[in-house]
């Protein structure tokens, strides 16, 4: 699994003009990509990492401050544009594999005590955020 994590001062995701997920104030906006060999164990590992990653103000984590997370599925994180002008998506897991694993990340975060907002899997989403820093990291598990 691969995640792009942005420290934000608010973020939201809309689908068809309707806001489906929103966090206000300090938190994390997390784009999650799934590849073929990912497992529920990796989803739980990613959730623990997201919950405890010390990248908020004062080197604190969401677990320290109770900061919310906006988690959005993002198959394009496994795009490969090394050859040609058009990326390939071969490394991205198909929806029927990826969706349950993204749901596992979300469920594991909530089990840890996190307030989690989400996008809508497979939808054409519009994501708005204010990157705080800017601060963006890539995590792979």
C-alpha cells in the first residue's frame, strides 16, 4: 500500500457537487493506493502508521491531538509514466480488490479512535485542501 499524506488546515471532497467528506482545522489528508499483493495486515499497518505519524504541529501525531483524517482512495498512486506519454495502471489493484482494503484502513483507524472522513470509492471526486507547511510525505507498507 502506498499513501500520500498531507498535513492540512482543512480539507474536503465533493462528488457531483455534494460534500461527502470534510475535516476542519489541523489534520491529515491521505490518498491511499492499493497494489496487487496488499493484504488486510498491510491495511492495519498503514492505519497504525497514519495514526501515530508525528508530522502535525509540534511533532505531534493524530493520536496525540485527536486531529481528524480525510482518507481518499487513489489508484493513480500506482501509475507508471516512465515510458511513453501515457501512464500505465498495471500495478494498481482492481476495484474489487482495492475497495475492501481501503475500507480496512478506514475501519482500523476508527478502531484506534480516529475521526475519519472519506471520499467515495471509484467516484469522480473533487478534493480541496489547504496544505499546511506545505508538508507532504509518501509512506509505503
